[in-house]
C-alpha cells in the first residue's frame, strides 16, 4: 500500500512549501521520503518524527539525506529522533545536505546516550548560515567541549596564573615607587580582552555558533559554569539563550551570557528547583522557584519570583 505521505508528496509536489508532521510517528518511511526528495523541489519547511529503529536501520536516514540534497530551498527543519538511534540521523543532516538551512531543531535519543561531542561537531561543521538552533536530549555533551572550541584549557589557565605572578613581582621590585606607564603591566581586564581576541574560535563548529541569534540546549547535564562561560563567548551575537537540564549551572553562568552576548534580549537557565532568567526589558535577574517536583525539561508550577 502507498503511504499517505507518499500520496501527499505526489499530489502537491509542485506547490508544497511546508510539510509539518510533528508528533506523527508512524507516517514517515523511506519510500515516502524518497517521494518528497524527487517531487517537492519547492519545499521550504519540514518537520518530521522518525519511527522507532528497525532491522533495516539506515534506509530512512539515507532517504532523509536525499531530501536534503534535492530540496535545496529548505530553510527550516525539525527532526524528532527520540525513539530511534539518532547517530545515523545526525549523519544524514550533515552538509552537503540542507545547504540553506537557517533554523534547525533536533531531538535526540536519551536512551542512546544523547547527543555527543563528535556528533554535534559533525552536525555544525560548515553551517555558518544557521540563525536558530534547538538541541534536545544532549546528555552526551562533555563539560570541556565549549572551552575546547574556544581554545581554552589547562595551559591557558596556567598562562593567566604566570601573568598574575609576573605582575606581582614587577610591582614588588619598585618598592612602592611609581612605575612608568610604559613599564606597567597591562590591566587584568585588558589582558583578558586581548587573550579572548587571540583565542577567537576558528574550528568549524564554533564558527557555526557565531551566526546564531537563537540558541536552546536541553539535557546537557555535564555543563558547568566554565562551560557556560565558553558557550557565551561563542554565542557572541545571540539574542535568546535557553538552557534546560544543566543542573550544575549557577548565577555565574547567567552573568557570563549577559557579559558576552552583545545583543542579548533573554537568557533562561532551567534548573531542578528553580529557573534563572534575565530580559533586556526588565534589566533584572529573576529566580523562579518551582513549587512541585521538576524534571530536567521543565517544571509543573512555581511558588513565586525573586528579583535582584
């Protein structure tokens, strides 16, 4: 029997620009996606929920990749791979497929370990035209991923410590005398600013983040304030940042985004027992405590709001 999606693609092939099948698990199969790839050249928006993995796993992803190669006008893509192994899906979404993509939402499989470092790097490499990125079930991301993309590491921390010791030594040598301006070491803020300029990220996935105006990340439980500070540096032009399920984050992460994202309008960090958020309209940091037991993805209520 011909699938309904294949019939739809054949019937409206010349005019179909939006195809949104969010939450419809049993509609998508490989022949239907091949029909979309061969018939729907004008397609601009596509939202699919992929079915559970089967023995022939890989055929569906190959067909999805063909959609990305053939439907060159696609600018918005929502893929829910939460009930199947998501690694082949990530491969199917990588360039040269979907070359004009500006908005991407990807839900990975938590049972498969969530989106990992190598998969995110593969997904973002070369995608310098992305404006909106929403990643869900990212339990596989490591704490050191974003610092590594910023060329940070233990050597950088050691270098900063050496600079501080040098500054203290130079100051002590003058025994309280006035040091000429030319001999004075640069201020710490100047050194950090110059250091960030030298560390301007050049790895392909980091460059992809530089173009984003909206970023949402869910389930990255390993992220720390150090990770968030590096991420904030990468999201230099972002206006909206939402982090859910990163339970190790504190208000220090909120300050990092406010400091590094020059066009920031909203930042929200959803923790287990509260949500930290800031908006450009109120100019205040607010803490919303969750009334009922929360999950990594949200809350079921709140008992009030604190501002500071």
